[in-house]
């Protein structure tokens, strides 16, 4: 601005420009030709992404440039004034609308009376409407909280024969973009369809999963692992049932609170919801198994142990023994495992393969499961071997020698290992599926 420019010059120029000006008339001398408008898009930030309403809200500014042939003047006639600003409500501005809006379709900048249009003396005009734009967006929550979305903002001139908009660049301007605390802006794309005067501003963004991992996933996994500790609690303490029920209720209440932070959509259902449901069902199974174990413990001698329970108990003990170091074995009995057969029998050198009975009075009293008992060259079925003050002939097969207490212990050992493995497998598989799928 030159020093010679005075307020009187500005008033005179304003009166001269608006004297015979109508904002309803296309600012072109030849009204049969479309008005050429150039467009730029500046993204300032992502405000909100509502998964339930399928709505994306961003704050952005559109840069519109055109030449108003009715807004020209000679700067020398107005003290060298070559730039002038006029309120947008008094002059013609392009009719740019957001087509896929979730609100009423209105011209961008329609309600902003304070917006100004900048004019140069040759008629070049610049208009910067903007604000919060809310658009309809398709939502895919399959890989929540590693979900990624592509949301288009569809702009149009509404009457494409009236003017012609041309994008200056196929990229968005992000110089003043402020990162969101919830979303990562992955990429942007400006896709014009000049024939129909449609312009798609495609925004690709992904969720930052740290909040959900720390506040939802890790607590669920830890609570599920803690619930398996019930199999370590002695049944005689009388606290096992109350502990398992308390943990099940705690997880249920926690999932209810977590539900407020989960996307409420069923098309498609997030895999994370199935994961939470599986963890809840797994803890329910732990509680039921614990009740079964307590019931078996208190049956006592009232009922004979069935063949299936006896075989299950022997199998659990054998599997446990195969994974443990070699333990003390009284002489006179062959304990064969998968890896070795410990031969402690004494054979008569002159009579052949006859089993010599030896008194085991001094042996330590204990009850052992013989996974493979070899006697006189014959391998018998797995059975419970009772070593006390009896001779080696005192051993039983089938369900004889297995008590309901043994069944209860076997259920606890088996359930502890299986439940921990299931929790870890479900968690690892869940993370692999959603991490791999979310990065595609």
C-alpha cells in the first residue's frame, strides 16, 4: 500500500465497484462462456470420526481463484490502490458444495458473513471459505483397533455449466495440518472428474491402537491369566468357587465398561468383539471346570471311579512324569517311559526269566503310575502301582487304585495347562490377524 492511499480513495473505490454490481450475475462480460475457477484444498486437521454414524469431520480451507471482469479499476485513479477487500456477501462467489455431507447441502462459506474476497486491480479474485466439513463415510471395523479407512470428500459446483473448476494441484496442502491424537493420516489424494465438475478429496487414515492396547487388551489378558490361578488354590481352603466366580464377574463388568469405547457397528462386526467374547467364554469354562474338580474331590469313597476318569488320571500323571527328571524307583519294578526302561528286577540266572520277589518294607511309601510295567517279559496295561510294605505283586490295573482325589488333581493340572495355552494362543492369533490385516 502506497503512502498516497487515503481512506477517501478506498471509499470511492468501494462505491464505484459496487454501484452497478449484482452478486447474482456471473462476473464475465460474455455470459455464454463458463467462468474459469481454480481450486486448492488445505487440510488443517481431523476433528472426529464417528463409526456408528459413519461420519468424518475435518477442518479444512478451500482456496478459490478466478477473474472477475466486473471488478477492474485503474489504481492511479484511487491513489495507487491496487488491492481491495470486499465482504463475500456483497459480491459473486463460486457455488462450491460438499455433496456427501451429513447435514443440509449448502454452499461452502454461505453462513460466513465475515469472509472477505481479495481483488486485484485487474479483476483477479481470491476467496478462502472453510470450516468444519462433515461427510458420510463407509466404515470397515473388521480389524479394530488396527483399522484403516478411506473417506472421500465429494465436492461439486452444483451447476457445472455455469462455471468450470480446475484443480491447481493433484495433492492436498498440509503445511498447517495438526496431527490428531487418535488418527494417523496415512495418505491424501485429490481426484477430479472434470467432465461432471466433481472433485474427490480422498483421505486415508488409520487408528492409533496404543490406547486400546494399554486400557483394554492387556487388562483382559492379565485378568484371564489370573483366573487360571484358581487351580493352584487348595480345595480344602474353601475359596476356589468364590474366586472363580469373582474373576468371571470382574471380567464381565470390565467388558461392560469397555463396550462404551468399542464401535457399535455390526456391518461388519469387529474381530476384537469376537476376541473379547472368546475370553469371556474361556473364563466361564474355567469356572465350570473348577466346580467339577471340587465336586470330584468331595465324592470320596461314595462312588467308584469310572474307567474314563481313571484312564484320564493315568494319562495326566504319565505326561507329567515324562516331562520331569528321573525320580526314585523302588527296586524290583520296571518303570518304562518313552525314552528309557529302568530295569530294577533281579532275574534268576539258573531258572530263566523269573521275577524274584523282594520285600519292599524299607521303601518310601508312595503311589506311582506305571506307564508301562514289564513283568516276565509281558508289558501290562498302564495302572496304578501301590508301593508301601507290599511285595512287587501288589499292583492294580484299570480303575483300581485311582481315587476321586486323584481325578481332581488330574483335572486341575490338565485345566491349568490347557487354559493358559488357550489364552496365549487366542491372543497371539488375534494380534497376528488384525495386525496383518490392518496393515494391508
